[in-house]
């Protein structure tokens, strides 16, 4: 008899568990706002008690959201809360008549023990329940089954009449922390040194991975552009067609000769003084000490011999955000800078990881052992900034494809 009862108990628990996992339970949803995700055991116990006490009472409300509780589950829920169903009462009466008083006492004792075991088992199950305040279906997932990491939030889709009979797949809620974790795991498999900065512009959430000085290559030209525009705005430099033509060639086509000529003009016929002006711009606008220009581009006459130009991914991202938000230049000037980025000729890195038609303004940088790209992406879900800097890898082609892959991962995450 005990074996039969245990078998029956397991069957009931499986049915109840499947119901929670696949279809949801309004009683649990009612207490979802009272339970913090990943809360204390005490809080979880409270949720369990409330869910047990209210499950049968809310069975009628379930039909309002296209959920129908099968009769066998109603019996299970009623038994768990100490409420007998009509079928159970009839069964007990028949049992009493057939087996007599001794059999009745044994059955009642076994049934009471069985009920306690079931209740305790369900309470343990519900301790691992995670409830979502924003969802009509409770988030139910035993941690030992899903091997969930502490602090993660999981959800299944909103309940609707058409979807009520379907089991909803579990997805990890998208947060910047989970995106950072995803990218860190990817970068750990890459050779060379990588630094990545991401900022979502509508929420101001951001993170940087491996925040350190990196070889800038032509990404430094963004800071030269900022220096030239600042000099024009401050009246130190006259805006001429020549200067604007040089600026466009430097950004849109990454022309080194144009970059060097602008340094020469900024320094009043001195490359060194022009480079000093760029570093003054970097310091005065609050960028970090990790971003420094030492030389011009592909011209020994512009070299100071002090080092290789370097940037920090977060500094580059901040400059792009300054352009995007029009914070340190007039709107007209910011529009010009944005248009030059959008007209960028080199599109095989960050832009290559985006779907066709997605607007992306970017500035690349490349050397024999360096591949960089920095961009503002205007996606349907949100506008965001992505900066990827890399060097020291074994294959240029692989590094380029990996930048495109990172871009694709970030876009897919946000969209």
C-alpha cells in the first residue's frame, strides 16, 4: 500500500510541476510582486505558503486568462491545501465500507503522512521558484534543473489566449551585465590583446572590458578632428575650404597626408606644436591620461620618438558620445562630424556585423599588428556606441572578422 501511495505521490508531484513549468499559476503570479528575485529563504517560504493557500481559490480566475486546470490537478491542489474534492470523499466512503475500521485507521494514517510529505516536497520545490513582477506567468525553474547562476533573472513570455497551452521557453533577461559577461567569454578565446567599450545611449548604461592604453592607429584622427573644430570655434583657426577638405579626407577616407597637414596647420608650421595642441584638447575635455598622441602618420618628419600613439576605448567612446549629444560643439558642427562618420569609406569591421540598412558612423584604425574600429550605431531598439581595439594577434583577417562578429553579437543583443 505504501508503494502505491508513493507512486501516486510522485505522479501528483510530476503533474503539479509540469503545470507550474509549462502553463503558469495565477496564485503564484499574485504574489510575484511580494517576492524579490533571488531573495532569502524566508521570503521564498512565504511565497510557498501563499501559493499553497491561494492556488485552489484562484482556479476559477485562471480561465479568464485562457488557462484551464485539469480535474486531476484540482484534486492535487485541493489535497495539498487540506480541501477534499467530491471524488476523494466518495472514494474514502467506499474504502470504509470495504475494509472496516482497522483499514480506515491505517489508510488515514498513511494518507496523512503522504500528504505531509507531498506538502514538504512542494515547499522545497517552491523555494527555488523565481517570480517576475512584470510577467503574468510566474517564473518557475528549479535551480538544480537549470543550473542557474545566482542573481540571474529568467522569464518566459507574456500569457495570451493563443499561447496559453504552449510551454514557454526560458530566456535570460537581457542586461548590460549579461552582455558584458557574454563578450568577456568571447574575448577570452581570442589571441592578442583586446579592449571593448559599449554604451547604450538611451539608458546611459555602459561597460569597458580591459580598460588600458591601446595602439590607436588612425582612431587618433577623431581627436585631431576635435582639436581642429575647437580651434575654429575659439577663433584660433580660420575655417576655410582647404581645412574642411582636409578634415573630410582625414575622417571619411582616413588619409594620412591630410592628417599631417592639419597637425602642421594647428602648430603654425610645426608638427610638434600641432601634436601638443591635440594633447591639450584631450586633457581639457576630460579624457584619461591613457590617450596620448606622440606622432603624426606615416611620415618620419612628424615623429617625436617618444612612443606610439595610444587611446583608451572608453575615451574614444566618450568622444563619439560628445558628438552624438552635441555637448561640446554647436549643433551644426556636431552634425558635420556625424555626417563624416556616416560617410566613412572603410566599412568591413563594425558595420559589417550589422544588418543592411542600419545606420552606423564609424572611424577605423589599422596597422601591421593593429585593427580598431569605433562607431555610433543607430538601431531600431536603441542607439549605442561600440569601440573595439585590438593588437598582437596572429592573423589580420581573423582580427577583422572578429570585430565584425563582436558587432553582430552586440546588435543582436540589443535588437
